[in-house]
């Protein structure tokens, strides 16, 4: 019996190869699937374009509607409005004082004053430039985050600048992960949102994201300059590189920036070694060289201009007692902090281990590197092949772990500049690197082709043991802060996540991992409130009455006795203040208050400056520290020293009272030389009579 021959199926390619007789058909060659997969650049297909357009549309729409996620509505809460109308979703977080109480009013101060390069209320010299605030200076040309202040009213400008950190971070991180994962769309989307919604990003009001988005831009633009083959993408990459590089250095915070630079440098090297497409780099080398030269020349000019602006300010900052010249060799990470984010779903601004300071310091990134390291070793044993990108990321994490847990020699810390990043600031950067490592590992096909019940059993037991030991150690380090139920829940979650990572290539494992990661991240989705406008400050009763006084007497100087937090409201009107949060010491003022320099060590710092009443009949004055970033001045509000400092208006956050040793009548001793001009919400404004 003869075998039945199978009739070969007709393929589309074979059918299309046949051309009707008498007609010629021209077939245009297109990129093969393999070529697309191996391309070192982002594949902008329909879903990628739609995703980017959705993010950009949301950015512009929400900003035009004045919607942002600042906790600025806390000012309403402080003035007796427990449910601010400006908050659409969530609630303002009081712990984010550096944002809503300090930096946001500082922005309003700049806007009210016309965005000057020098603002004495903030600390003098070129403090606004160093602080990264809007300024009318040529340097702002390369800072798109500040462009809105030259186009819109202050509320929309604020929303555009605030949302820049959200949406441009998501866009840039998505594109970076697309490059690192060879265009895995769903994985890049999941990774971008998981990193964004991690505790360390959300509880620090996107500070880490603010720096990462610029490094993302640098990385993406460099890859496009090296591998690009078209004119306009090259030009766009050059512009992106220029803006990203300048934006990264414009607002310096070395504790985050230094480790991030090391991380992205290793990512860049690993990416190049992974692709090894050096032939493409050599193509169009003249055009690429021209782009790089132009970028370097323009960057050098702007950087030199920036240096001239800030050199004196930084010289003062570096010689302060706080923050001063920080030097760290690591090895001092708080016990339990490394894997502390395992318990992030159980922590809030009201509920966190006190040993870790506050919820911001307690927050971090979910750590995956133990299981990823295991998977990498397993794959190497099976294939004897390594992935340069995974090795580069792993090298950063291993070096980071040594720095955090053991420490570096002083020489190495100084040479790498890691000395500028204490362990508690290095940790979240290591966490971000760990998340990028996870994404890159999940994108890589595993060597495990057959399921081994023996390996699964051993691994599952090891993972459960690790999660249990880590949970118990964290609980022991925090004086049994977490309950046994929470430890059990964490053990289950960590075990499931780790096993899904290991068996990611099996059916439904990766989708299940995505779902679980998003479930973990969503617990932080409500950290920052959805707020509309800036009415909490602009319509504040104290801001309203002092705005009118300031308009009539714009050159007058003010001082506040009592709750120093209220000075930030005065600042928002552009009022010149003697005492408030100052980025650098006000040495000119202190030469009047402290002519002998007895208190130099007290005020030579970044500080919240509080003033309180001290009347001894001899114009005495005392100063003292109550923390690294705060000090108090106690003096007579009627002191002639305040007249010498041109202080005309004084604000009291409590009703002025008579001094115990004074007999001033009929007025209280504190205001015997003044006339009351306004009062609101238990706050009193006086004007000195000798002005």
C-alpha cells in the first residue's frame, strides 16, 4: 500500500510570487519580523503611538483644567477646612511639607515678583536658579518644565510644571523600557506604571522620577544618535539630548543624581554590548558627529552661563554646617530597610515604623533581585550564555548592596562621588535599578524548556523560607510593628511573585505577574490627591489681606513672630521676609542681629527660621538650634535692630501679650511701638510706628 502524499499548502508568499501573464508585478521588500525584532530602536506601531498620544492628551487636558496632585490643600486644613473643595480625589498629605509648605509657595513668590534671578526671601544670591524655580533668564530656554510660567496664568502654569514630572516620566520610562526589552509593549507599559506607583516615587512627590525622566531622555537620544539613519530623528534626538542633559544638572541634588548616573551609565554600556550592531553606528557618521558637536557646543555655553549664575550660591551652600559637604562611606542602612517595601501595602503616613522616621523615609521599591539572580544563574548553567544588559544591572545592584550593608573604602567613595549619597538616599535608586532588572529579565526568554517538579519544590520551599525570614527580620527591627497576619500575607505575596518571575515563560504566568504587580502598585495610587487650582493659597484669608498691604507698600520688609510655617503664605505674595525657610544663610541680616558672630554656628545652614518674643529691657537677643534644618531667634519685636533691617510690618500668630517683667500700657509689650493694621483667623498684622 503506497503512502498518501500530502498536498502542500499554498502560502501567501508563494501565491503572491505568481504574477498574471502579461503583467509585471513589483514587490517592494519590507522589513522582516526578525529584522524588526532585532532592531535597536523603538518600533512605533499603532498601539505604541496610541499609548503615547493618550498620555500627551491627558497631560495637556489636565494641565489646562488646572488639575494636579500637589498636597497644597493642606493650607485649607490648617485654617479650619477639613474637607477642602479643591481636592477632587484622595486627601492632601501633611508629611509632604517640603512640597506644599515650602517649594510651592516659593514658586508663587517667584511668579509674583516677575521671576527674578535673585530673591532675598528665599536666601539671596541666585537661590531661585539653584532651587530650579522659574526665572527670567536665558537658561530657562532649555527647561521645558518651566515654559508654562511664561505662557499661562499661575494656576495652569503650576499644573503644567507639576504634571510634567508625571506624564513625561511615564513617556520616557516607557520608551526606555521599549528599548531595553526589544519592543515588548505590554511589559514596558506595566514596568513604567509599576515604577511610577512605587512608594519611593509617590511618597517623595515624584522627586526620583524628576531626575530619572531626564536620564531616560539622555539614554534614548544617545541610542537614536548612534543607531539612527534618518535626518529628522537625528535632529530630534540631538534636541532631546541637549534639553535632558541640561535639565538633569539644573536642579542639583547629588544624593539621588550620583547613583542614578552610575546606574544609567551601566545600562547604556550593557545595551551596546547586547546589540553589538557597531556597523549601524558607523553609518552616517558625519551627520551623527555634527549633531553631537552642535549639542556639546550649545550645552557648554549654557552650562558655563549656569556656572556663572550659581557659583557663589554653591560656594556658600558647600560651606554651611547643614547640608554642607556631606561625606558618606555607606554601611549604615537602618536594619530591616532593604526589603521594607514588602510591607508597603500596610503602611501609610499615619501608620509606619517610627524607627524609620516617617512614611517618606520608610517607603521604597519592592525588591525582586534575589529571584532574578537565581534565574540568571539557572539560565547560565543551562546555556552558558550571559546577557550583558542583565550583567550590567546586576553589577550595579551588587555594588549597591555592598555600599549599603558593608560600606566602601573612603577613597572609593570619594573617587566615585558616591560619598555624596548616604545609604538612605542610595537605597531607592538601588530599588529602581532592581525594577528595571526585573523588566529586562522578564523580557528575556528563559532557558527552562521543561518543568521540573523537583526544582519547583526546592525553589518554592526556599522562596517561602526567604520571605518568612525577611518578614520576621523586618518585624524584629521595627519592634514587632507588623502583625502576624501581615507577615503571613507578605510571605504569600512575595512567594507568589517570585515564583511567577521564575516561571514567567509558562502559560498565563506573565499576565498573572502583571496583574499582581499592578495590584501591589495600586496601593500607592491614592498617596497624592487629585487637586484643582491653587485656591488653598491664593484665596487664603491671610494671603488676601497681606496682598492688599503689599500692593500699597511693595518695598516694605516683613517679619513673623510665632508659627514659622505661616511665613510661607506671606512668601506666596512676593513679600520680602526676614525669617522663613532660606536655602542659604542670610549673612547680611545676621551681621546686624549678631554683630560679634557669637551665633555663627547656629545660622550657618539651610534652615526654617522661627522668631519668638524675648523682652528684657536691654534689647537682648538669643539664638538656638532645635534641629539640623531649623533655628530660632528670640528678640524684642520693637528692637531698633529690626528698624536697621528695614522691617516695617510684623505678623503675630498669637495675640500679643504683656511681658511678665514689663509694665507697658495700654498696649501689650510686644507691640508697644506698632499700630495694628489687620487681623484674620487669629493672626495679627502690625506696622511699626518708627518707619
